[in-house]
């Protein structure tokens, strides 16, 4: 049985963000103090779409930080099956240990994309590729820290956020206030669900720290930033500040999403990320291949 976790029951965590400039993604290491347990949230495996080659530069920065602080990895967490970068979770697990986890509704995403990519019959759509599937309001233990899993669908049907005390890692649900909110036009996305998810986050105390998975500074007018607060979002978020109702948000989100291009890495990223970051099974020649469905998305 799971219980709601008040933010006051766990120490305020230390948060180290590592920004990947190629995908505009921030990977977080969350921990109590040097030498303690930690969690890694939303890791990046570098991928060159022109050559099909992967690298581990971003993940190696995570490893270097974890080792420099003498941290023990308890969890490698995903907020959702990302469409803009590949996950480095298996590589981090091999180097540092820890369990790979994602929200339990990943099975819905797997079912949809197994059909879109016509994946092998053996590909299971039950989330079994991950070490653990997280339920809404489930508690995770990271040493002295405790996290509560927040179910925040809308961008995808399987999105979760993680609340560690006064810090919430929101995934793609929210961006910095001058950027707004996540798109909802991927398979299974739902603008009404996203509005409800955002409101759940914005009902937290105003001083709650919110950590973004990405930052896209408008017109490059400011430096990269990925930490804000509930109060700042309620006052200034360009899509969903106080006074914006569901109907207005859904109309804005629907109109805006119709103008957006697909993310550059959506096709390779989804195929890898629904496998918990593993590459597709090698074929007879020992090489793994990604599929490009034509005229589908």
C-alpha cells in the first residue's frame, strides 16, 4: 500500500544538473550529501543521426560526478519515454549500479509504438524491460531521502514527476516560465490531461523548487536555466499562469502543437527508450538496426 508523502518528511536534497547542449536536456543527480545514496534522473546517450553512432560523453559526466562525491546509485529514473534523446540508463547501471525505473503506464506507450515500428513479436509490452514500474504516489527511498512519484500524464500517457522534499523533477510537463509547457500531439498525448497535471504541481507550496528536463531559451535571449519555483510558474508561465483556464489552455496547446515539427531524434529515441535504453536486438550480422517508418508520424 502506498501513502502520500509530505514534503517535510525528507531532507532538502542537493541537486546537481548536467546540461547536454545537443539535446537541450538536463540530467540530475539527487543526493543528501557526499558519500550518500543518490538517484539519477533522465540520462542522455549521445547519438549522431547522420552516422547512427552513439557516444557516452554526457553519461560519462554523470559518472565522473557520482564518483567525485562518492555516491552510491540507488535508482536510475526516467520521467517518461523521451522523444528528444536516447537514455543512457543501461550504461549507467553497468558502471554504477542502481535500478532502472519508469511509470507503470509505459506499457501503453510500448503498445502504441510496437505497432508503429512493427517491432519483433518477442518485444513485450508489459514494461518488463525496466527493473521497476512505479505507481502513482509510490515512495522511493534514496538513503535518507524519500521521493514520491507524481503521475502527470498529458505530454505522454505515462509521464511521472519525482518529489524529493522541496524539489520536484517535472520531466517535460513544464518548462521555464518564459517557455511554457510541453506539447501534447504525440500518440497518447492529451492537452486536458496535461492541464490537470500542471495544476497538481502548481498546488504545491509556492517555494517548492521545480527542475526542468529541458530548456529552450526564447531567441537565445538568456542563459540556460532549469530551476524555478511553483510561485514563479503561477505568476509568469506564458502558457499556464494563474487565470488561464482549461479551455483556454487546450485551445492554445492544440493550435500551437499543429505548427511544431517532430523532434529530430524522435524515431531513434522512442525505439530505444521503450526498451529501457537498450538497443534493438542485433541481427544475424551482429549489428543493431533502427527502423524509420515512412509517412506514419
